[in-house]
């Protein structure tokens, strides 16, 4: 038995069962007795718990992650240690990993479903990056899919610790190396764009059903991330929209400076694509090409600094192309060869340019030497302080700002429901990013909550998520979901909406979402197959679009000859069913052979009529006779059909029918309840009481006029 199961940590968390194990921790399901809720507890493995430096980083990083609060991030509740056990208390997720979900769906998702998940992943990353937290291990195994279709990013901070403690590719890296960024593979500087690369690989795998790079070893895969270019998604599956391919390949650009500048920038393109799948972006897969010489990685903010984004886009223009996706860097060499003549013709201009550049560099060197301390500070590296939630004045008064000669500069103003007007909502460089003393930090200021809330576009969105989003607006909207058949929109997703996107919403407004329930179901009217042979009935059933259910039983019939259909599980003419519904039949054994009459049944009102007692003549019972056992008929008899509706709470039932107190069957007949309805033809004259018994219990009783 596991040593931790049954233990009570900190007199609060009772460990109930083990639910999983990873490279650095074991996960348990536990109950928090203080708040009476179930939680997940990750206990650090013993070998790692012996490393004091690792434990220190484990606590520091985990406590930073505990500050994250977002619907697309698994919440961290507590970080603690008890009896030399280091552990993290997290939100317990009722769901499976994205990797498991993909495996259940055959390894590949539709592009609509992949878009649904990647938007949620990027929203979670955007929130984390804005708080200075980099995940560093984004992969489907670390994305949880809940029963309601929402996704949550897990293992923030823990992935960062694992990365920090490993300098080589070990066996534990095998599962993650397929998703790491080139800069991680090279051991270079890591920033938020490394998470964007990994998210791009996850999106690639979702829409293609395969990983971009495979190899015999982790090192072989890592080298491909650095030097190779994957097949474009549309070469694997031509149904993938071009715009989604462009987003995927830009996120996976090997050159970090040609990648999306931030999670928000990628989210912006994903939202534009969601609104218009036919949109065309002004970049292509050629952006994946690496320069011949590696440029030093620039430290950029994670959340959409406008200046940096503009610079990145201007830089991208140098690499845009309309051609096919390049297969190797030989394309760059070919391009250089094509322009060799032109370059040679420009040599005089280049010589002049080099001379000017040398002059400018000389001036810069002079200024740096003469005014270095004034211009750049001491050059000492520090970590950017966290300024979010403060006013600019409060930020400038912070000790670490003043001691390190940092400058706080206001950038753009944005609406925020989290921060009050005038407070800092984001900063660039981000919190905990390496900067030098004397640096400038550009901050984003909250303009308060958005006074006017507008209708979003929910077309082709999951209706449940759309309703939750509308409810979260806080306007007490009356949201109505109307189901409709639709051949093109996935069941459960929105077909259209009222009001349209961009409409200003007010308190208590009515919002209608028309939700797809899939293609319309084709129905057929059931025909009568009575009197047909089995072969004839089988052919007619197939022609009608029903499913042949076979012969479920046989019974005597005075109306139909032996071998003909005398009963069917679905009533004829009056029944309309879905195309493909199964129908089964009863085969006639012909008229029942004559038997000796039996004494009349007891007149006891509480007991079922006895099959062993019958009138001595038809006149004694009003001239009635069943179609089965009595064998007596009157000159004025006629035939009627009795319908027996079978219960659904058992597999088989015993049925007996009495006409005027006379049993139709010599012994009760057993029927499979899948027939649902049994039809029995009975004969009699005048008005007779029909009694139907199922499993010996009275089911129905009514009078039939055989003369009508």
C-alpha cells in the first residue's frame, strides 16, 4: 500500500488515493477538512526533496504561481511542507488530459475543435505571462479537458523548476522534447515566446494528428527543432484552412523574432480567424526560415507591447513571401545566389555605408565611455519588480525602483474589470525579467471597467461556453437557447445569434442563441407487413429504409396461414419512426388445433381467469371463443386484433389473454420486450370482455363488440 494514503498533512489534508505520477511529483486525491472540499496534492519525490536548492526554488516558484487566478489555469491553493514532505495543494479536475482526449478521438481533432482548445490555452498563457510566469512545458499532457468542454493549463511553475534543474536531455525529457522551443533546446534565454512555440506544436498536433518532429532519441528531436522545418499542416490535411495553417506556422517559427510577439498577439489572430475562417494574413510559412547567423534573443514583454509589436512586424516584412513553404535552408542560399549580381553592383554604396557606420560606432563608444554611468546606470543586472495593482506614483516610490534608478513610463490605457481606474494592469519588461539598473519600465494603465459591453460573435462556438461568457458580463441577460437542425454546424454549437455581434448590451436584454442539434432526422411511416412471407417482408423493410430485426416469435393465427407474418413490433400506418429503426416480426403457425373444452373459470373477482375452465358451449359465455385454445367458434363470430403493450423494465414477459373469460392460449406465451407491442387476433361474437395479463398480473381490461 502507498505510504501516503490515509495520512493527514498539516492536520488538514487527508490523502485518499493516488491518481497519477510524473517526473518530479506524485499526485494524490485528498480532502481538505477545513473547507470540506476535494483537492489534488502533488508531493515532491524523495530524491528531489533531498536537494535544498531545488526545494527552495520549488517553494518560491509555486508560491508565485499560486497568485494566478484564471478559468483556463488549474488553481494552486497552497504550498507547504509537513513532516519533511514538500507538497502543493491544487484544484482537483474532473476530466482527462488533452493527450488522452486526442487519443479517444483517434489522435486528430477537427480544426473547429482544435481552435476551441487553443484559444482557451492561449488565454491561460496570456494571464500567466502578464504576471511574469512562463510555463516552459506546454504539451497536451499538461492541458486538462473538463466534462463541460473547457480546458485548463496545469503544472505552471513546476515545469519551470524542472527546466531549471536540467541542463541535458534525460529520459524524463523524452515526453516534452517534442514540444520544446529551439531556444530551450539550445539552452538559450527563455521568455514568453517559448510557450507560444510549444502551443504552436500542440495546435499542429491537434489539426494534423502527428508531431512536427520525430527521432530515435530526445537529442535527435531537439536538433530538428533547431535546424529543420516541418511539413505544412495542409500538406498532411488539405481541409485545414490556410489562415489556421499560417497561425500555426508563425507560432512555430524557429527564429524567436519572427514568432508571435506575445500570447495576446496570437489570440488576436485566432479571434480574427474564428470570426472569418477565410481571412488571409500578411505572413506565410516562409517566416519559419532562420537567418544564416543567429541574432541575440531580445527580452520582450509577454503581453502586447505596441512598440515591440510594430518593430516585430516591420522586421517580418523583410521575410514575407508568397511561395510554398521552404523545405530547407538551401532556399536562402539560392536566393542569395539570385541576387549576387545585384549585390556586387551595390558594392560602392556598401563601402560608403560601412564608413558611416564606423564613424557612428566611434561616437557611440565615446559617449558610453564618457557618460556611461549616466546613460546606462551601473550595468548591473537586476530583476524587474512587480508593479501591477499600483498607481504610477506608488510604483515610483517603491524602494527597488528608486535604489536601481528605474524609470516608470505610462504606456497605453485599457479597460479592465480586474483593476480600478488608474492602476497598473501590465508592465514591460515583465515582473522577474532580467534588466539592468537604470532601465525604463513601460506600464499599461487601467481605464476602469468598460461602460458599454457589446455582443460578441458566438457563431460556431460551443453553446455552453457562449452562455457562460454572456452570464459573466454581469448584465443579468435573458439567454435563450433554441435548438435547430443544421447540416454544417456541429451539434451543440451556435448556428446564429440575436442580437448580432457589436450590438451594445444593456441590463436584462434578451439574447437568443440558435444551437445546432445536427442534421435533420429522416422519418418513415411504418407499413403493414401482415400476410407477407419472411422473404417478402425482408425486401420491403429494406426498401422502406428500416432495419430488419428478424422473427422474434411464432403463434397460432386463424387469419394468416402458417409461414406468413401475423404480427409486427411497430404498428402500421399510424407509426412514424426514424429511418433505420429496427422492426421485428411474429410468424403464423396457422390455426390452433382443436382441444377438448374445459370447465368454466371461477367467478372470483380477485383472481385471474383460469385457462383450465371454459364454458361447455359458446352460448353459456355469450358465444365467445379465443383464436387459440378453445377451438369453438360461432356462426356469427368475427375476428378482432388485441394489442398488448409490453413493459420495458424487464427482458421477457409472460402474456395471457382472455375473451369472455376463455383463455386464448393453452399456456401463457413468453415474449421478448424488445418487440414493444404484440398483436394477437382473437375471435368472438357480440360484446365480450377482453382481459390481458402480463406475468400473472392484470394489465388491461376492456369490452369489444365483435359484431361491429
